C-alpha cells in the first residue's frame, strides 16, 4: 500500500476584505476538513490560489496549517512556481515547515518539453529529500505529463505518486497499469465528478477542491467504495456532481479560475466556515445574485 | 511621437557553467548592443530567462544593467510573474532600481479572463508610477490580449504602449488604428522576421531577441526604413530571416524555449560576446553538433 | 429501456490491394462480429473510413451490410459529411437501404457554432424519419457538442441518443443526469479503454472500434458488467487496454488516424478475418516491422 | 513571372430565399468583380460556401462562372472535400468544365499528417493535369501546411502555387525565400487586412473575400503597390480594414463562418449586387439590426 491514500482536499485559503490571509477562517477550514474525516491535507494547491501568494506568505500558510493540524493528518504542500530553482527554494522551506510530501507541476511560462520536464523533477528530488507528487494540470501549465514521463519518474523513484488534474482518465489508467508492480506508487485524481470511475480503475486517492464545501460527501463516497457498495457510491457521486454545478454560476462574468474557487469560497461563507468570499487580485469574487444561486444548490444538495 | 521608439532588444542573461549570472559577460552583451546602435534595452524579458530568476537575482540584474548603461539608453524592465501583487513587488523594485518603463504580461497559471486582465494592469499602474508596457505573449501566458483589452488600457492611460509577441499582425494593426489619435501611445513588435511589415503598418519599435546576436542588422533595418528605402529594408530583413533559422536547430531535442534562447547564447558565444551557452535549469543547452550548424549560419549571413 | 443498447461496434471496411471495398472480407468482418455476440452494427462510422467513400460506394456498403446481417441485429449508419443538406442526402439513402438509426456529427470545415449545430440536427430530423444519434467527435469535427446542445436535442426528441467519442466523461455524466427522466434516451461511449467507467455511470452501450479485432472481449465485458462482477469487468477492461496499445505502434510514421484503423486492419488480417491492411488514400498502411509488434500484442493478450 | 498574379477574389455564391443558387445574382457578382478590375476569379472557395454544395450543384456553379466569364479572366476552382479520391472526382469535373487551376486543401475530418498530406497532393496531381494551388486554411481543416510540405510540393512541381489563409506570414515568407529560385511558383494570401505586408514580402497575389463587396478597393491597392506608392497603399489598406469590420457584427449570435460570409452577402445586397443575404443551412443570416450596422460601415468607408 502507498503511504498516502484517501481523500486529500486542496485546502482553500480564505482572505479578509483587504486581501490578507484570514488565519482564523483558515483554522476553521482545516478543522472542518478534519471533522469531515478526510485523510490528508493538501496546502498551497491551485485551489489555494497558491500562485497569488508570495514566498513569505506561503511560509506562514504552511506553518499555520502544520500547527493547526498538529500531526493529525499527513500534509501535502504545493511548491508551485514557473521554474526549477525557484521550486527548489519553495521546497526547502516547505520541508523545514513540516511538509510530508511536496506537490510539483511541470514548469510553466517557460515552454519546456517532456525531457526537460523529467529533468525538472529530478533536480528537485535531488535537492530536497521529501516524497514528490507529480501534479498533472495542463489547464494551468499548458503541458501534459505524458504517460512515459510519469512512469519514468515513478519507476526510478523520483516521484512517489501522481495527482492527475488533466481529466485524461485513459492515460491515468495506463500509468497505473504500468506501475502495477510498484505497490508503493500512488495515483490520485483531482476530479470532483468522476471520482467513482477513477477509484474503480484502482486509484489510491482523490484531491477534490469541492471537499472544502462538503468533506463528508467525499469521505462517504470513499468509505462506500471501500465497502464495495457501487450503487451507493454512484448515488453519492451524483449528488456531488449536482453540488459541483456551483462552479459554473459566475461564468462568463468571471474567468473559470475565479468562478470555481470563488464558488467554493462563497459556499463556505454561506455555510459559516469562512468570513468572506474575497479572491486574490485580479480575480473577481461572486456577487449577490450568484450567491443566491449557490444557496439554492446548497439547499437542493442537502447542505443548507 | 511616443517617448520610446526604435530597436529595443530583450537582453540575454548569460550564465556561468555553474548556473550563476555571468556579470562580466552581461556587461559585454549590453556594450555590444549599445555599440550596435540600439535605441533602448529591455532587461528581464522572456529572452532573459526572466522566470528562471528569483527576485534577489532579478534586482541584481537590473542594477547591473542600469550601472553599465549609465543613462545612455532608456531601460525597459520585465516584471513577469503569475499574479498581480507579485508583479507589483517586482515593479516597485524595478522602479527603485531605475527602470524607465515596466513590461507586464497577463497573469499566467491563474486562468483569468480579459476583464480580470484589464484589472490586473490597472492595479499595477495604480501601485507604481512608471510607464507600463503591455506584453502580449500568448505562447507563454496562454491568453491573448484582445484588441479591446489593449485599446481600453491605452485610451485610459493605464499603459503607455504594447509589445506584441503574438504574431497576430492583423490585430496589432487594428490596435494601432484605434489608437491613431493618441500619438504618445506606442506599439512594438516582438517579431524577428516580419519587422518590415510591422513598421510599414506604423509601429514605433521592435524588440527582437535576435538583436543580441546581430544588433547592427536590426539597427540597419530600422535606419533603412526611416530613409524609406523599401527594397533595402526587405533585403536586410531577409538576411535576418536566414540568421533566425538558428532557433530551430536544436528542436525537437530541446523545447522551443531552449532551442531559441539557446541558439542566441550559442551564437553569442561563437562571436565572443559571452563565455558559455548555459541555459537555466531544466532547459538544455545546445551541443557541439548543433553549434557547428549555428557556425555555418553565422558564416552564410556574414557574421563569422 | 432505450431501443438500442449493448456493444455496437463501428464496422471496419476492408479494402483490396487496389483500394476497392473488399466485400467478401466485409462479409467476414460482419459475421465475426455477430459470432462474437455484439448487439448492433454501426456501419460507416469513422472507423469505417467513411469520409473516404463517395456516396455511391457508401450505398453499396450499407446494402451489403443489411443483406449480410439479414435482420439479425439493429444497424446504425453513419451519415457523415460536412454540411446539413449533404447529410440529408446520405440520410435518405441510408433510410431506404434499411438503416435502423442514423449517426450524425456536427458540421465540419464550416465553423458553425452550438446554435447552428442544434439547427443542423433539427433540419436533418425534419427531413428523414429515422432515429438520430448525435455523434460527438471533436477530434474530427473540431467542435464539442456541449452539454446544453445534446440535452436540448434529446429533450425535444430530435435525437434518440448520443455517441460520445470526446473522452469528456464528466460532460457525458451531466448529460445522462439531465436526461435521467427520459428512459428511452441512450448514451453510448466511443471509448475502448474506459468502458467500465462509462457503463458504471449509467451508459447504455459502447461503440468500440477495437471490437473488430476482439468482439468477444467487449461482449464479455458487457456481460460481466450486467452480472455486477466489477472485479472481472476491470480485469477484462485492462486486458483490452493492453490490446488497444496496437493503435500507437505506427505513430508518428503515420498519422493518428492511419495508425489506429490501420492497426485494427492489420490485426484483423493477422487473425484471418480480412485479406489486406490497405487504407484508403492518402493514409499509410502498417509495414512488416509494425505488423510484428502487433502480432506480439495479439499473442500477449490471448488472441493469437 | 508566375502565370497567375493579382487580385483573385473567392467568388460569393448567392442563394434564393429557398436556398437554391441564385444564378442571375451570381452573374452580377462576377460582372461586378470583372468591372472592378480583378485579375482572376476563384470559384468554389470557402467564401462560396463550397462544402455546402453537392457535386451536381458545384458543376453548375463552375459552368455558369465559365460561361459568364467567357475567357476574360483565369478561373481557379476549389475542389474541396475531405479525402483524396473524392477531391479527384471534383477535380476531373472542374477540369472538364474549364478550370484554369484547381485549389486543394489538406484532407479534413481524416486526421492525416504532413507526409500523408504531401501524398494527397501528389495523388491528385497525378490524376488530373491542371495546375494545383495548395490552400493552407488550418481554421477549416485543422492542419497547417508546414513550410517543408509546401516547399517539397512546390520544388517537385506538384503544386504551382500556394494560397495562404493561415495568417502565418512569417511562415509564408520562408516559403517564398525557399522558392525564390523558382520564378514560376506563386504565393497568394487570403488575408484582407495585411495585404500590403504580404505583397511587400514578395507575394504574387491576393484572394480577399471582401473584394466581393469592394473589388475596386483591392485593385486600387494592387495598382498602388505596383506603382511603389507605399503611403497610398497603406491608406487604402486601412480603409479596407475599416470595411472588414463588418465580419464581426453578427458574432457571437452566429458563428464566425456565418458572420463573415453573411456580412459579405448582406453588404452586397445593400449595394444592389445580389438579391438576398441567405446563407446555406444551418448557417444563420444577418438580421435587420446587424444590417443597419453594415450600412453604417458601408457609408463610412465610402461605398454607400
């Protein structure tokens, strides 16, 4: 069995009206997730608005999460910036601050190819002795981690697992088949809406942003899957799909990025978990009309 | 007339064998450009491998360039990072270090839309009182600055000009037509190979990475254009196109990014301007076989 | 229950050495599928090289299939050409020739939008009284049938079902949720490698090109799924995934199109079903080296 | 000098209210172009809605154009369908009907690669003894004719020239440089808005859909360019750019395809050249509000 499995949500970073990190709310976000039964925390993922935070703030965010968590769950930390040496700097800080694993994307802005991307992960792993998770998120970095890239890195031990936010489940299946003789290697999906499928293919975990809104739902789905109750898994997944529709409400007034995390934040505020739905600049936050639509979905899916 | 016009090359940042900035070589790069007759310097553009440099190194690069330049030419500084507030931090440093204008891209990784991109530029301009240049480079940031975005920012005075590396000359033409009643607004192209076209449409400058290899060529092209000698402009442009073919030599062994700037660095080393062709990690540098092909092109285009 | 369910393979069209349709081989392809237990036949799909066949040949292909089938299975016929009125012509011929349902893509080459695509299906349905299946294949037509498009057409009765070759399983799930109160509407997937997932979400059928090579495999998968044996379903799906790897052997020497259908044809020739692996011009057929690799996969997956 | 040069508009195909070709209007379209001084006619290009017309109608369109033209100008005929042998059928008909050159795209829907695309042109040229023009239109066929593809076909004599609608002027420049020693090879641009640029790089002709609305404008631009009056060329090009803005009026209500050709047809109706602005199904025609905006542009650019 891999070291890390289960529901590992990317933790939302709440902000104050003046765009500071709202640490009291952040504490509540973490406690709400742990109360919900999740199996790990992923701090500074895309859902955390990681690229909006400067290095000093990131350090505080990690330290706060580690302190609140207090050893209860493993903590993944995203070390996301465009290029290798800058990622290494973040990685060293994250390691010092207590990360159990580091989540690394391909370079971005820089237009590297697959071979250079493989080297990117190798350089980072050489520099920092913490398990690495390859984060496949072409919608943000505009390069796909190809099957051969992930498998090469996995077989040589550079990465301990992969978090797939590419929506290419066929490719993920081949990666898992290729790694089937390496039981310590793990595959997690970033999907909110086909988690049942990916678990059915043999994945070891799920990293759903939507779990910030409804941790119990994903934990329930996970437990039902472990129990082999496929019909109930599907019903819970379909309820979560209906909840996930909140992410499209603000589009196209806002971008896809703002609409998604903005909907999570708005729902969390409506549920009393955080104090504002403020998004880091220049993203737009959801307005009152959009909030009303979110309330309606929270009600119809049993959360409000 | 706009304040900034002419040939404003994005300055290459040479590295040592151990991946440090090679400041003696950097001095020679700048002196070679000034000797070549260029009209401005663009420090920390994409060609400089800007996203590979951490903030502290960027500050040193700007300060070194300002010191070497010693007021001889205007200096543009790229303040390139994924999101608004991080760009503002770079912008404040660059201003303090003596930048005459700041070059800003759309956010990246973050998936913002056109409206949020407009706000991005406004927030930066509000925070830092230096002329801003909008840098349209979809191949790196994966969003195009649409005509309406650039024109809105230009007409309200948020940006002083645009540097277009999108290769969408038709769109640039419409931007220039829309701004025709604002003679202080400038448009520059990042193209190396259709500079004659873009000047012919009324652009005010050119920002060619290849000018690091052959500043005289682009200055000659500029001067011939000012003199109205269209036939000679075309001949010089065509010679520069033949020189530009160096950027494809290392592909697909390396990525497009490495192959392009790597070719510039290799050519500059062969011409004695810099000491190595080392690229920031994880990019690959050109090998000896590729260098031989570059030598051949340098010879056939009259540089070696 | 929808009228059409189960395994409905897109039938390969074998060619002679001189690029004619090889009807004796075509008979064997159909008999092999029926022997394999499939539940329907899809003639003139993308796998049949439909866009390479002129109208007269298409008519002969349909008539031959109808005659060989002799009423044993329902027959879907692809009516695939760029624009509405040309599709209607094909549709009228296919209806006369005995098609049980017609499979229709969005327009292509023509750059229509979603609203015009909706009208496209409506015009065709108005003209020809046969059940329509919307064929979502953006890799060929370069437009996705959006959720709202498919659901609008389904709810108003213009289409009887959808065949999804877009690999966007999340979107397909939402379409099925939106149509859950319409038990006669069906959803099928064109995937070969995540059939278990799509059936698990509630899909009614599968249209795998690879079933031309191994009909028993997909029928077995289907039967195991009906029996609720999830572990065995997954094992069979994984064996089929290993078999599916034949489609990448000839790339990049050939295009993706040639490599995929070319691999099916080559495997079918090696299994004695058809006489050549000839592809319609200008596609390239697989060579002997590539055939050897296909043989190896046929052996390792138990077919040879 | 190449055999074909100058302004060669893609001729609009007017329709009646009942979606038939309106031949009396078609006659007027052709006479208006010839009166305007154009140097050739391109029948059945994308602007003609070629892929909406079945083979029999295409034959009538060619025959009508040949008869009306009566030998006054060379006639290019588009032979546009997805695959090789179907194109050859169109090509044989077009040759018999009197085409002076045939315009051929890469295959579409079919997903061929560059090597297969090269073979596509070779098979067609082998089958039909008429000069071929390679039509580079990735927005419709979703593959770019790469520099090496066009140059290979040009140097071996398979194609007589290229019509570039890819907007990649840098690539076109390299094609022209590579073919500079072949004075019979011609390059034309499909652009309406950077014609001055492309002529300045040495192109031999222009194929502007907008010339259906204003043939005099493009002929004037051509003549001014031949006379070397660069300032006047630019002024005329800029006026035509303002006129070209009609193509965006109906978007996003209609698709880009409908909005562009639909705007040409609407403007031509307002100018009295044709009787309706009907578009082939399922495209949408422009409405009265959009027509009013077109009138305003026709006035401001001196046409109404």
